[in-house]
């Protein structure tokens, strides 16, 4: 199956815009993106089960874990001692 060119993609987008209208396009894009993510996840799980070994995730693919409330260190600004000195505008 050949890959559609730019004109075919524009024509397809215009047809979708006419059929669904501009208000529904974000919902359609969201649904398509969610479907693609689920498909990739299912295909990766199937591939892992066929190989029999879990796929090693690289450090680029992993998101950093959110620190727990105990790990969060609060950094405060030093207390101001009196008024700050204003520097006149020079220019």
C-alpha cells in the first residue's frame, strides 16, 4: 500500500473537517492518539510474551519518578535585612 503524499493528506483533512466540523477535531485527534498508544502498548506486550523476556527500558524512555513528600526539600529564600538598595536607571 503506497504512502499518501501531501496532497492526499490535505484532501483527507478537508474531508474530515467538512464531515465532523472544527469543534470535533480535537476530540477525534485525542481518540486517535489514545488508540495508537494502546496499540503500541499491546504490540510491545505481545512481543515480550513471544520472546519470553521483558524488554529492557532505556533511560530515555523512562520518566523520572516524582519524589515523595518526605524527599522534597524546601529551599527558602534568605530573609531580607531591611530594604533593598535601589539602583537608579542608567541608560
